[in-house]
C-alpha cells in the first residue's frame, strides 16, 4: 500500500508508513490528516498563481509583438 504523504511502498496491513511515519489508513479521529490537504491546496494555489503569471507574461509578449509587427507594417 502506498503512503499518501511520501509515496513509499509499505507492506499491506501496516498502519504507519515505515519511511515517514504518516498514517496509511484514514482514521475517524484524523489528527494529522488535516495538515496534509491544507498543505496540498497551498501548493496547488501557489502553482496556479505562477501559472497565471506565466500566462499574463505570455499574453503581454504576444500583444507587444503584434503591436510592433503592425507598427512596422503600417510604417
Ligand atoms: Zn510515508
């Protein structure tokens, strides 16, 4: 069974990951479970922001290139 936190392969039936100690089976109490989704969504948010920034830079570059091209053509 694969560890949800570090991805290490653990023998079937283990409760804690042998590599990082994370809980392999979701428990009703879920003490350490809350931190993981929050960290994942944080990384996801950061990834999306950087993706948006990259897209904005691309769009601005295309607009500037088209503007320069039109300026050269109309001259
Ligand atoms: Zn692990």
